[in-house]
C-alpha cells in the first residue's frame, strides 16, 4: 500500500459537523481539533489546534446555505493545512454548491461551477470527494482528481425494503427530462417500470407540468431527483401523477435537501406521502417535517476515505 500520509485526519468546518463526526466514528478516529469562527467584520478565521504535518487530511464541508460563507471556510481551512505541511488534502464536499451554474444558459453568463472548482484547486486541495453533482461533467472542471459518489444505492436500499416483492405496484418517475437517466438507473435497481414528466419551464424556479410519458394509473409512484430546492418541480410532478395520471400514492427520494424559499410549505401541502433524503445537507429543526425520512451517508463516505488513503479504487464501493 502506498500511503500518501502517515495517518488519516478528519477535520470539519461549520456546515455539516454531524456528518463529519459520524464519518470519523466509522473510521474509529476523533474529529481533528480545529476552530472556524468569524471576526466582528465578518471575515472568517480558521485555527488548527493540532499538527497536520505529513498527515492525510480530509476536510468535510458541504457548500450549502450560506453558500459563500461555507465555501470560504473550506478554502481557508485548505490553505491553513497546505501551509502547515499536510501530506495530502482532500476536500470532502457531500453537497457541491454552484453546481447548477455549469454552462452558459444565455449570453454573458458566468460558469460559476468552474470558478469554484478553480478556487478549491488554487487553495491547495489535492483531490475532491463529493456526491451527486448536479451535472457529472463538473468533474472535468477540476484539474485534480474527483471521486464522485452516487446516492441512488442508499435510497434504493430503503425503497427495496418498502416495496418487497410488489415491484409491479410501483413506478419510478422522473420529474423532468433532465433526470431521466437517474430515474432509469434507479428503476433498474428496484426492478420497476419508469415514467417521465414532460414540463415546460417558464422562468427560473417556476415550472409547468405538461405531459406524463408512461403509465402511472393505480400505481404507487416514486419521484427521484438529485436535489429538492424550492420543491416546485417535485410538487407539480406529484400533483400531476395523481390528478392527471391516476396514481394512488406518491413518494419522493432525493440526495440533497436544499429546501430553499417556499419548499417546506409546498411539500407540507403536497400529495407526497413521504420524502426520503440523505444527510449531505443538515436539515434545521424548524424545517423538519413528519414526511421527511433522513438516511445517513457517513458509512459510504468513510469507506471512500479509507480507500483513498490506501490507494484502492473508489468506484467499486457497494452500499
């Protein structure tokens, strides 16, 4: 085995400390001693309270809201470790913010996902470990290795137990055309048929459901997406499969619980019976609904971290 550092050290910033602690527990090590605070003018201050010289360091930080603060915390901690002679630094980003700004949708648009990738690389990260990038090609924005985990197996295992031997009673539905590949792969894992919602987006965060491609009548529907942001797409799709398609029940599964704006109110008032989320983003107590079921990702990330440390392939991880 070719160890790049003498030992593994797990550090965390402020966005998702619970996941970092769970990852460290899975690896049987403590979370590294560090402090991330702010000065009175809002500047971020990072202090490392233990040596990282020659160590393999992993920094756990989802770049969720407040997005810019969380990105700066990550960048500054990477810089601190680089200057403290860490052997190798891996940015563990369960949720990668700015991922939806991955192309020029109109003239003079920035490609912010590329900019963030450049910032992480320039700060001194040697590699990135993340989950369910909104667009998989964002891996190519980095000039360092990116290990890209997928959350579908964790969600699929949960639904397999719920479905049992009744695959014919369920249909996996893609809430829009952009998620068809994800839904098809998910349906294959469950052994269920697939349907697609064809929608027309009028403007940002506003969508209109147009057609249902596939048969959902008298079926239990599982809506699958990579994230739930304002929940407009999800709730419109749920309403469509019930009112237009004749579905009997609706469940939803997503990796990232962004849950911005009116998302909570929309989900609360929707026909969706249960929403299964992964804990890549910590859901605040005031946003938690009885409909939510949260599944942990720590074991998955811990195994990936162990494999990175031991120079073993990450792609062969099974959940």
